């Protein structure tokens, strides 16, 4: 019998960025639980449901350190993402992928296959792709830095134009 997850209450804030309004979901400890875009809110809610079960979002401002770090990143201080504290639920493999993504330096990209090999699962390219697509914390857990083996942009949960903008912002020729 499947164990029922305890209903979660998270905080929801909005932050204007050059590529749209970011939805910031935090817990009461100030940890980032999700970051998505207002035009992809349904996707974000579904990912939250899959990871946490029943979720209630209440309007509440995110911690100023989080807002400042994100604003700094969008103004060009790319290292500010490392300051953001985040926490995610997911399978052990998803956790491995999500914790590996911030280790891809800004201004660089990696293929799904290369990340799979780095995780010592060289045949798990598709699983890496699936985990990457289930990442609830875009930008901060930089799923946009994964590309196809042939250099193509492939997919991005927030839309390919945002992925292209984020990569260019970080200095990647696309």
C-alpha cells in the first residue's frame, strides 16, 4: 500500500525578470522548493503535486536573500545562484541529477549522455533527460545547461526561447 504524503503548505512569490515573471515557491525555512514561470504555472503545480502530494500555496514574499541573489543573477552576476538554498523531493536518481546540474559551470553546457557518464550511469541518457524535465527549480538548478549530443537545445520546461536567453546570458554561443 502506498504511503500517503502529508499535505504541504508552501509560500508563493513573484519576481519580475528579463524573461518573464518567475514564480518562487519557498518553505517556512526560506528554502526554495520550486522556480518556474507564470505562463507555466500549471506545469509547476503538477511537479509540486508529483513530488509532494497535496500542496497549498499561500502568497508570501520570498526571503530577501533569495530575491537579491536571483536579481543579481539576471543583472549579470552569474555566481549569485550558488548562494540560494534549495530543497527538493524526488527519487534518488532525480536527486543525483539535480545535485549534479549546479556543478556545470555557468557559460558551459553538457550533453545528457555526458552527464549520465559523469553519474556513472552511461546508458541512462533518457533517465537523465526525464529527471532534467522533472526539475522543479529552473535556473537555480540549471537544467538549461543540458543540451543534445549534437549541440541542439532540445527541450526546456520554460520554453526554448527562455533556454536560449539563459545560455546567451551566461555567455554560451547558441
